[in-house]
């Protein structure tokens, strides 16, 4: 089983230096260099909950072609057995071209989560960890930087991966506090 989802768009942008004070005591405001141009990058991700290993791929768009490329990478990473992909019902996951592609790859099956229940997909929890490791507080100049940060964070997270278990861990057992006896 693979939990799959898309993250994005991740937009390359650089932040100018922090605002400062002018010699005459006025605050200098720096302009934010930000645009929503064609350099958006989407990150496709798949988490294998059984061992905690993840697979990521960056793409310039979120469409059926890139989703099929991601599915091909998932199939290559899992050479034997049936592959069940747990994902949402995005149009690219259920398009005619994707269904045609899936007919040629009979090992891969889709299981769609209900609308409005994204928390059922364990990939969402992995995205939270991934964002902190790869994207938080960083400035990217171009999509290549985003792809490099994605690959690096994925390999680092995979090096310490553990199986994902649904639900909360049991609360720790409370030990009795040491009782002190004070004598006068």
C-alpha cells in the first residue's frame, strides 16, 4: 500500500535583506520579490506506511502526465506484488488517460479516500514532517533548488524511517513519585 498526494505549489522566491533604519531615523522598507509565474513546482509524494519509506518527485504542473510519471516511479520502486495507491479523487488521478495507463499496468490499483477526509491519507502527516525538513524558512531561486531540497530531505527522512501506525500512541505509564520522609 502506498499513500500518495501532491504538495504545492512551491514557488521559487528570494527574500530581500531585512528592513533597516536610514541614517536620519526613518525605517527602510524592502519590497518582497514574489510572483506567481510559470516557475511553480509541485511535489508528488508517496509514503509506504509498512516501513515508513517515501518517494518524491517534483514537476512543473499537476496534471495526468506527471501523475502517470509518478506512478511509474512507484511501480519501479516496488518491483513485486500488487500496489494499492490510497489517494484523493483529483481529476488527474481519475482521468481517462490515467485509467488507460492503469489498464496497461495491472499491478497498480487505486483506493480513493472520501471527499473532505484528507486526514485519512497518511501522506498528509508525512508532508508536515517534509515541510519542516525541506521548505521551512528557506528561500529558493529556481525550481532546480526546490528539486534538490526535495531529494535531500526525502533521503534524510528515509534514512531514519519507521513504520507508520494509525492512531495515537498509548500514554506513558506514570511511575510513582519517590516519597521523601522529612524528620525533625
